[in-house]
C-alpha cells in the first residue's frame, strides 16, 4: 500500500532513508543523513511543509523535495530532488509523489514550477511531461582542470574601459537584467557562500554580473571555482567584452591550478558557453562516462497556461 505524507509529518530519519535508497543507483553519489538533510533544506530554501515523502507498506519509498518562493513578482516552485527506491519503481510511486506535489503547488498559487533532470533519464522526463512540464533548455556542466593558459579579456579592451566590483550573491538580486527564472540551484538565494562580480562602465552603471563560489580544501588551498550565472545587460554591443571581463575576474588567479566549472549553465546562454569553450572548457562526465547534462523543465500554473 502506498501512502504520501508531507515531510513535516515525517521524521528526518525516514526522509533520509527515502533519499538514500531512492538515489542508490543515481548517476552521481548522493548521501543523506538526517542532519545533512536538515542543513540542505535550510540552506537552499527547500521546505518540509511543501516536500512529500512516499511510504510503501510503511517503509520510506521515495520523496520529492520542494521549495516555493516569490521570485521576480511570481510565485515560483522548484523541485530540488525526486527519488524512488529502485525495486519499487513502476508501482505508481512516482506518479503519486508528482500528484501530491502538483496539488501542493496549486494550493500555494504557484505560477511557475521548474525542475532539472538528467537528459538521459527518459523515464523521469516522461513522468514530468505527463504532469504538464515541458523542456525549455539544456543545462551543461563545463570544466577546466589546472591552470588557465590565457586571459579571458579581449586584447582590444583597455584597462580603464570597465571596472569590476566584488560582492555577495545577494548583491545581484535587484539588477533589472538578473535572471529570475534561472535554475533554482543557481539563484542568489541558494548560494549562501556565493560571491558576485559586478562589471561597471565609466559612469559606474552595472552592465554585467556573475554569480560564483570558491571552494577550498582542508588545508585552505583553492580546490575549485564554480560559475552559476553570467550575464551582460541586454542590448549591449560590447556584451562579449563584458562577459569576458566578468569571467576573467572570477576565475582568477589564472595560474592557480584548480578545477573551474559551470553548474547548470543554460545552453541558450550561447555567449558564455562559447567564450568558455574557446578558453579550453569541455563538457564534464560522470565517473561512468555519462555526460553531465540536464534538461530544464517548466510547468505553468492554471492561470498562466
């Protein structure tokens, strides 16, 4: 017998078991403890009130972690992870979890729901499509290992053409061209340790930005730099140069050997993808050789369809 409960009505031990068993054959290693799950919920804006857990004969059988937030004037929901225990798949658990999730969204007046799924996970994508989601973009994970050999900046750009300011992820949220509909894990509010690069012109107007994180190892050495968003203000003839200035600043120092990556970078952001590829960034793969690429899917609320 399948029953669905809100996460708030379960123990974190039950929810962690649902996640660990549900993700045991996943493409990347995901491990939960009750404490880690609590931390994940609090740090990324996911909600125990809006998340759902499935039980099969009273044992945890899967979950969907959900968050709902007002973003850019709209009530937006995001799926932060769907898991179903492998041996219990094709029993209707995924459908019941999705139905409970959609019901929750409609109760909360959600106008736009988003999620990401591995592109090769055709079964999951088909499930989401039956509940009204459709693919709007491909999300790539580009990487460069080791020191960078060249600068991102164009040789034609003078040293005084742009000014770079550094800040927190919070600092970009009010920019008129901030990407409020970007994948949830790349949003400013999900990056508690996130940093920002603001590119400014001679009049001190912000004309570009990037969101990123720096990760350090146990000895304090730089291990990786992760890029989440990078945008130039719309309508700029110098958009390439603005993006190059932002990337040049956030991936510095260039001679530092570390891992430089993107996380859920939309392929539709052709300018950033092209400039990174020109600098030697390539598509990342899992240890089993599976391409690290996701689809970005959206579902509109009843009033917006």
